[in-house]
C-alpha cells in the first residue's frame, strides 16, 4: 500500500469533528493534497513535535477526537512523546504512524523502525490499544471503528518505502493554517 | 513567591502550564506538581513542552512554558520553525543559570549567552525584577498577544527559588 493511499484511507474514516495534526515531510503533504480541511493542522517544520502538539490539543479539548498523522522518522526523533501521551492517558488521543522505515522527503534514507517496532514501544509505555496493519483491507477494517474506542492508541500502518508522484507542498501560509485550525478547534 | 507568581500569571490570562523544572523556580513547580487544578504537564524535553503548549494554544488556551536556560538550546528549532512561522504565542519562563559567571561549569556558557541568544532569536524578553513583575508580565503579555509570537521572562537566582 502506498503511504498516500493509506493517509487518504485514514482521513476518510474520520468523523467531521475529528481534529488531525500531521507531521512534517511527505505525510502532511499527502494529507493536504488528498484530504485538506480546516480540521487539519500541517506541521511543516519542527520535526518530531506532531505528537506533542496533538497531545496538548487533546488535553484542552477532551470532547474532540484528536488524531496525529505521524511517521516513523518523526516518532523516533522525539520518542519521549510516546511516554508523555501514555502518562497523560488522554482517551481522545490517537496516534497513527505511517511506517516506511525511511525518511521520505529527504530521499528515503533508512530509519531504524525496521528493527524497533514502534507499536511495541507504545504498548510498553502504556497506550491502551496498539495494532499493526500492513494491507489496505486490514487498514479499512481497523479504522472502521478504531477511533470510537478510547485512547491513547497507536495504529501503525506499514506502507511502501517509495513516495508516490504528484504530491505537492502545503500551499497555505503557516500562520493561515494556524488561524484556520484554531477556529475549527474552538468552534462547536 | 511561587503562589504570588502563579496568581499573577492567571491574572494575565495564562491557563495552560507545562515545562521542565529548574531549581531557580522550584517554588512554582512545587505548587504545579501538587495542585491538579493547574493541569500542569511535566514535559520530557523543552521542545516537546513547546509542542504541548502549541497544541493547547490551537485548542484555545494561553500557555506558559517553564524551562531552564539550557532548555533554550533544546528549543531553538521549535521556536523558529513552529512558533515563529505559525504565529503561535507562548510565555517562556526561563531560569538564568550561570548569570555573572558564578555557577556549575555546565551552566557558564549558556549563562553568558542567554541574553544575546534571545536577541538573536528575535524574542522579546524581560529580566524578572521582583519589584515590577506585574508590570513586566503585563508588557510581555501585551506584546505576545499583539505579535502572536513567543516572549520570555528571564528569572535570575533568588526570586522564585523558594
């Protein structure tokens, strides 16, 4: 399964009110290209911090489902964020990790997630639910109900190493992304 | 002093607290640790604290991030590639270890460059003066709200320790 396809499948499964925080690199660009909405925050810099941003948001908006679209490189860069999410035990925090065992936007150099199963790390830290899926069918089955049950959760999605063509950059200016997203977070 | 400081922060609208501790503001973190009503999130790193604060801001809060000045070094990328490009504000309460060259060796270099470092980052700051702390917080908060950028209150030894 391509990562862009996996990102689109997860996005399509989210309820209208769910809030998504996407990490930098290809994952945010794929979410923007395939499924942009005001309820999406695209982190274009500050690699490693998407899960922390998502956790801060989940803690102050406990009635909203918060889904972090993360990558293996991002998770590994700030692995302590998993400990923070587990310790906070926020039921509305969901961590979806698209794992290609590589740094997609810099030329697909290897990470170490092929030897360090990140969902096992999350389980050991104390996430309530963790699972690994590796096919489109298994992903669709999982996301049909995954976000209805309490977190913290990690759904690790094994994806192809290569990038798909035709994915642009996030075109919105960062400050505009923040204003739009804050309005979506604080309305209703 | 910790109680008075937290009361002032709340009076200036701050309602989300996270950070990494320092002995120089121990009187503040002791209260934050002990009183659940603050919802204090003890962060694992200073840049992760800025991430948590950014999420809280996007969720409608006005955050404070406490850190030792050593944590400013850890936080550079979060400040310049998250807060300053997305216009995500926060008040950083930064302890000043190594001020005047009198401290443990690991604090001396950062202590010497703390002010130039904040200027290099283009971050408005005040060096905390106990006699005018309310006015300092008022000015910093006004700047932060107008610019939607992070600002810093630098806390020397002997003000918030106890």
